[in-house]
C-alpha cells in the first residue's frame, strides 16, 4: 500500500510539472515571435522614402536634342516630287560621308539650267532625329554656279515646309543660317538652278552637307 501511494503522488507531480511547461510555452512562443518581428522590421525602408524615390525617377526629364549641336543625319534620298519621284537616291549617302571628293548628283538635264523647263527643281531630303530644330546648314557645292534653297518640314513634303534660307549662283562651301531655329525632322536641300556641264547638259551636285 505505501508503494502505491508513492506512485500516485509521483504521477500527480509529473502532471503538474507538464502543465506548467505547457503554460510556459504558450506564453513564451508569442513573445519570441513578436520580438523577432520587431527586430527584423527596421531593415525595411520607410514607405515615404520609397515613394519619394519613385517620384523622382518618374519626373526625370526626357532626352532631347541640344540646341546649337550638330544634328545627326539618319537617312537621305533623292527628292523629285515634280518628276518620277526618284533622283539618284542611291547616291544621297555620299553627300554626308565626310569626303568632299564624293557627291550626290542629280540626273542630267538638257536645254537650260532650269531642268530644260520640265520642272521647278530637284533635291535631296534628309531625315533628322525627332524633335530637331535646325538653324544652320553648311553646303559644299559644285565649282559651277547653282541656286539652292533649304527647307525644314514636319513631313516629307514641300507643301508646309518653312524656308531656312537660300543661296544663288553659289559655288564651293556655303553656309545658310535662319534668324531663328526651325522645328522639323526633315530638311530638303532644293536646287532650282543646275550647274552647267559640257554638251548643253546641266546637273546638280552636292558634295557635303551638315545641319545644326
């Protein structure tokens, strides 16, 4: 009988100890979890800081063409809206290759320097970067006189083009400058008088061109 009572007391004590341990764990686990969460949270950037950073990135100015800088030519081709629509377009790249020894030349015309009376002019049309503003055009022409007008346009047409300037009976290196810069992506170098060649033949020649 005494041994049985001792066993009963032992089981009671063990049950009490187990209950205390369970209660202690129920109290300790949430406390430890809250502590770990509190310790980790300061490493996150504040919401206001992230919002400020995103706002600054969104408001960054878009890239634009610098006023007064040289304008890169993207494409070029012969321009003949009053004729068959082509004017030795495959040679247009020679007019801005940096080599004055190479040149764009028009087709040959007979009868007069005004293209034999068949049309008012021919030329080359250049495509510049979007948002360009053109004020100055530098030309390298043939050694015999030509008349040239430079236009700036928003599209590939003379209809709404703005005149930047002109030269008459001009040879060699010429600079055409407008009072103010003209906005437009396309520049048309338009010849209204061709240079004389042998055999009653006339042809336009443009060795180099640059825009700024």
